C-alpha cells in the first residue's frame, strides 16, 4: 500500500475523531490553481486574490461554523 494512502487514511481517522470531539475546528480548502509566475501567468486560471478570499472566509468563520470538511474556492463543501 502506498505511503500516501496510509497517511491519508490515518489523517481522515484523526479528523473524524476531532470532529466528533469538537475540541478543535478543522477546515480545509482546495482553491485550485491561480494565475502566478509559476505557471507563466496562464490566463485560464483566476488571480491569487480569488484563492485568498476563500482562505480568509474559512479562516475567519466562528468556531461553531462548519468543521471537518473540505471546501472549494466557491465555498462549496467537497467530498473526502
């Protein structure tokens, strides 16, 4: 079994436990690619400010907000 798979299974188990305990709020976001020097400022990608908006949104939600989930740049919950 690949190390990555073992790691992600362990991570999911830890996140599930923490989610049930509600002792810590966990939110992950997948903002996708952004138009940067690293990809030659490809026009097909949104500007970094769009990714930053989603990151700031989830980082500043109250503690009783969503936890134990992943979100895309449009703030939609994504499946694990």
